[in-house]
C-alpha cells in the first residue's frame, strides 16, 4: 500500500531501499577503510601548491612602513626585491602570484629546541589522569615517566602531528625536535619522529635529535642498555643530531662521563651535538659548562671539523658575573657553540627557595658578550611547561617583559632569537631581517588582508603581539592556507 502511494508520488520504494542498502554498505566499507588505512593523506595531495613566482605589495622589516615591495622568487630563493608596481599585470588571478595587500613579510620562524614526543600530555585524553599538583621538577619527571610507559605509535603520531601542524601555522619552517631513547620507550619515539619528518618533509624541515633524557652512566646497570640503544639510534638513517642531559646523572664524575661519551658519539658520527645543561640555580655547584668546553676542546673539535654544539637551558649561568661571561666568551673561542634559553619552562620550573627565578639573559649574551644565542619554546602542554603554545613568537613576546626589551632594537633582537639566530643555532641557513637577493624564500606573512590600522607594520609590533592569523612560505611555496 505504502509502495503504491509513494509510487503515485514519484518515489520508487525498491530503488530507495536499494539505495539505502548501498549507502549502508558504503558507510561500512568507508569505516573499515578508515580503521585499516595507514597514514592520512599528505597535505600536498589535498592542497596542491605550485611554487610562487612573486609576492606583491608587502611591507618589509627595516623599510619605511609607508612603502610596499614586490618579492620575486626563483628556485626557492629571493631573485629580486622591487618597489611595488601597483599596476602590474601580474596582479589578479595568477596562481603563482600572492597578493599581500600591505601585510608585513619577515623571515620565517624556527624552533631551535622542541620536545616532539612529550607534547600535549596534559590535554590528550589518554593521559588525562596525570595532571600537575605541585608543579615542581621532580613531579614533572615522575608524570612524564608515567606517561612514557604508555606511549604508543598512535598517540606519538597524533600529538607530534598536531605540534608540527600548529607550528607551521605560526610561521615555522624548520625545527630541531628531540625524541627520547631509553629502555622504557626504546625506539618508539624515534620511529614516530622519523615518520613525521618524512610526512612533513615538503612543508617543514625537521631535524631529529636522538636524545638521552635519562642517565647514560647512573642507574642499576650503570647505563649499559641505554648506551647500546643510543649507539644504535646514532646510526639510524634520518637521525640528524645526538643529544643528552648530563645534569640527570647522580654525581659530577658521571656527568663528565656523560659529556665525554655523547660528544664522542657526535664527533664519530659526524653529527651536531645538543646538550641540556646546568638546569638548576644552585650557586654552590660548579657549572658543568667549564668541563664541557674542556672535554670538547680536548677532542680537537675544530680541527676535526666537529659540527655545531648547542647548549640548552643553562640556568645556572644566570648567576655569572661579568668576569664569568667574559671568561666564557674566551674559552669558547673558535668552537661552534650556541646557547638556547627556554624562558617558558625555566620560569615555571626554576626557582630558588627564596623565590628567585632564572633564565639565560639571552639578549645581553648576544649584545654585550658577542655569544651566539637564541630562545625557544621547549615543551608544549606538559608538566615541564603547562602554559603556552607552539608559537615561537610568543616566547619572543614574553622576552619583552623578561629581558625588558621593548625598544625597536630590543624587539628585533628577540625576533632574530626565534628566526635567524635560532636557525643559526641549529646549523641552518638564516636570512637576517635585511632580506636580500639570494636569501632563502622562507617567510611568514602576518595578518589577514584588510585588518586596517591594526595590521602589523613592523617587527616590533609583531613581537609585541604576533596575532593568530599568518601564512607561511617555505622554499617559495605556501605551506599554510
Ligand atoms: Zn628541553
């Protein structure tokens, strides 16, 4: 009956039921496919993007805000910088021309130091029971260690992918990502890091640092197992950097053994070295930095073409006198040493009993002592750094207050600390704020079109408040939409 009624109204019930069955089967198959499919589609499959030939009508750092410029790009580099030709025939619907309409263009951003494997632990539902109560270093180590015992490929990829996506959105084109290697996680974090490095290779350069966060010489077996794992990791294809954390060893002798062993690994494998060093504010303890420089010099690092050495945290150095800084500059000499300050984490984690905080005085180290230094995010969403996001500029912004760097020059140094100086600290080519022909076409474009007088017109304004809406260009190609 119903069939006749529906047929009279132009509806074929059999056909409708067959269609419903088909949709049901299709949905089942799709669900099955989602369950069994491997990685998600590559970004480039979804948003094909050819190289940009020109970016027209940009504001540039160090140029009067009233002037606009056209950047020509060839082979991933700046080919020409000309005054903006407002009547250019290129403007319009040419997909290789990006119309900037007065937005500020600056060199892209860089994470000189970010932990890829332990990001978003406080937000991910899988680790929801592991929340901060005390907020101290011991608790952060305990919570992270409990989380690590649950790490699996799916959550490592999910969290890491999120961090990289958000970072690209903020203007990042290159990062040094730490992935831990130890008896608990073995190569899980490293494998996930290497997978993500490959997945994002067209959009972001990811340097993978195989990292011993746990002691290499303390513990029940004297560190034998972790050293075996680190040795194997150092030989893995795709591992770019070797790193360790001497301060976690149980005594000073073992800290030095840690530095000797890991520096030897870096030198023999011809890879850069990254140490997380002197992460305390205890004035009674001799800073490890002096031993590190002595050990590295003893290896004839420069003569043997040793790669770059990057030293993170180093909060103990905040108690240095002017003489100590001067001595540091002299002892470094020709060694390719850079420091990375991590104020987001340091200010949360590091305080003396009397409440004094400490983070490396990075602008002063650069301007007063001529040291190579940068600042970085370090951790996102974990017990070491619960606050903040994946935006390197947010650290520069915090730096305005922490280092009292509100002037034009002060803000520009802070921008360099998350851009050119950060890239240099991890051994990458780095364009300065004076963009020039031949520089890499790796940029960040601030704001959306038509935000009027609120648009960022200078680096200083971008450091004060970087805003949320940006476009990123790497190698002359858009990596965000
Ligand atoms: Zn770190």
